């Protein structure tokens, strides 16, 4: 971590979400909105299908940098804009790809820019994490 440069990719991963993933997250979070598990309800409210919880997408995205960071206590700030939903197909699920790249360095603090996509579409905009670096 000591030799960081702007543009360095510090972490990458793809997370496969299934409908079971959504049910488990609903149980952990208490968010049982039926748009996260019922196709008929999602269709009735005009959605393209059952959606992953926004906070699930946000959480799995930032968790991508944890192995590189080594200590979640180094995270100073995290924010995103939700730009597109993650549609989780009943059979195929959904793959969420995350790339974490150094966007800026300033006196012991790095801004890590997260590119988060599903089906080649950006699902989180301006996803940035400010972290303390040694």
C-alpha cells in the first residue's frame, strides 16, 4: 500500500447474486420489500424485474477493497449515487463486477474510485471511498 499511484487498480472482483442472496440479505437487513423477491410485484410497479437491494450492492462494492486495505478502520468516508438497478434473474442471477482504482492521493489519504457494473451497465455512480494509507 505504501507505493500507490493514481490509476493503480487495488482490487477487483465479481460477485454472483441469486434470489437466495436477496432473501438472505432481506433477513439480515429487515428489508422485506417484495420488489426484492417477487416478479409479479416488480412488474406491477413498472420495474424490469426483481431488484437487488441498493444497500446490498453498495456494501458488496466497498467490501471489495477490504482484503487490500487490511483494516476497515482505515475507511474514512464512503458514498455512491444509485444510477441503475441490479436486476436478479430467477434462473441466471446477476453478476456484479467491481474494480477499485486509486483516483487521488493527498497527505496519507487515498480516494478509491469504484467502478460497479452489472451486464455491462454502471449501477453505482460516483462510488468513492476515502481511506487512510500508511
